[in-house]
């Protein structure tokens, strides 16, 4: 089967879990099928529209003409971001560029991941050539400019007029999707509640590459708590900081923080003040693997409506016990009080008490560790790829 994968970002340019998942699924599919990945790049890249190799994949990169490249979107003025979104509603340059690539590659199926940067023109280009389109929703991008639904009223729908217009226009384009896939029931139901009309929809849970079963960390002193993600308020950094302050300078617990973001100065300030906090910056590859092997707990205090976070699956893979906000699609991953602990957003005292309970009861910690790693067995990327291939075949038949 010839599969054309469209992802607005792709390694080595990664901002979140969507790009990592697109990469892992594509490399798995490429073992038995011909896969071409189309992604974006900087406007001054010399490799535009050239097919290059990336591990076992073929990749084509180009810059869809707009105000700036999506990868460099941070710290842009509000007016420029607004104009970028207007131009991104239907990018004609992207439409004609993708149409040429599709005609040349002649895929059996097109699988799109995040499309902001390309715009929904990717689906129109595919439909104009009668190629079935699969779209995996990694967030609420089609429903709200704030794809994580983080609003001051803490509701999914902020009620603002510009958001309603944005949503209505983007949902019109979903008619060109043959199969809408969501990794969580939460996100799928959210799209349906807002009136999405697609030809078919399905939940396919995310998966991760797993060549070996990592060893559990049975050295339980000190207890090591990991925070891994964007260091920003919407990811619950305030909860993280209060938790660190509660256990400040205690020799029996360490906090390891991995990631980058607008609030990282607060983390570096804590590191300079307390002896039991370690800030690692953004990590990947062997450095990330070492952290996951060394730690016991993953603190996931997100305040936004998460879909199906890959960091939680990574924690399961390495036997980390997840302490996570009970929000969005997170409860679909965690069996509360079995392989992890769920808590209400901003319930700091519950987080303190939970960490203390694992400090005082190592047998409980070891039981949860084993349950977490056992639970990961249903999240292998091979299972995920098989589910997608079955879905592709149904569309083609």
C-alpha cells in the first residue's frame, strides 16, 4: 500500500506528542508499505520539495506561504498570529503544492495529522483527486485557536464570537474527511457535540515504539518524581512549584523537571534555592530514556483538556506511577488507584498526600509500578498500526 502522511511538523522539528506519534506510526507502517511524509520547513530551507531520507522514510518538506513558519510561532505579536490564522484557513499555495506531490506519488490513502500551517486545503487537494483521507485529531485545533481549550472560565467553549466563527468555518472543511480518528473518546465526543459532520469516525488509541521491556527502578530511596512537558501554566507548573516547595530540601524525595517553556525561569530559581530539584531542560533520546529509568513517579498536573498524552504512555512503559489531573482524555488511560492516581485540578494537598503515601508505603509503590508497566502492553505501536491498516482497508474497499 502507498501511504502519504501529512504532518505539519516532523522530526527533528518537534513541539509536542503529535509529531512524535506521526513519526513512530510512519516508521512502523514503512516496514511493510511505501510511505511518503510531507511536512513543513523554514522559508529559507534549501531542501524544499526535495525528497530526502529520514531513517526508513522518504520525506518532502516545503514552506506553505504565510507570515512565519509554525515551528517559530512563539513570541509573535497578537496581530501577526491573528493574520496567520486567517491565511491558514485555506492556503492556496499549500493546496497546489500538495496536489503536485499527490499526483507524483499516487498514494492509495492520505493520512493527515496536525494540519495547521498547511490548512484544510490538504483535504480538498486529496478529494479533488479522489484519494481517501484519514485525519487523526491530536487536539481541538479545528474547534478553537487555543487547541487545548484553556480558557479563563475553565470551560471548553469560551463563548466568544471570534471562536464561534473560527469553529464554524473549520468544521465546514471536515466534510472532506473520510475517516476522523481520535485517540480518546473525550476528544471525539467533543467534536461531535460541536456539530462535526464527517463520513465516519473511530477511536484508535495511541501507541509507542517498544523494542525491549525496561527494568523497573527498585531502588526506592530517594523517591524520584518526574515532570516532563512544556513548562507553562496550562501544564500545571503552579501545582509543580507548590509540590516542590512542600517537600523542599527533603533528602527522601527528588524532583526532576524536563522540558522548556515560558515559565522555566521559575524552575531554575527553585533549583538555585533547593537541594532536591534537578532541571534537565528539553530532553530526548538517551537522556530522556535515562530519566524514565531513574524515576518512580510522573507528576502530570495539567490544567487543560488533554487528549491522550504520550508522556503518560511513556511513563507506563518504564513503570512510572502517574499522578495526573482528572481532566479531558486522561482518565481513559489511568485506572485510578491501580496503575496511577487521579486528582482534581489544583487540589495541591491531595498531590502532597499521595506522594507522602508512596514514601511511607514502598510495597504500594512497587505494586503500582508493576501494574503500570503491565498496562502498557495494550499501547504498543504495532497494535496501533494494525488498527490503522484495518481502517485504511475498509476505506479502500
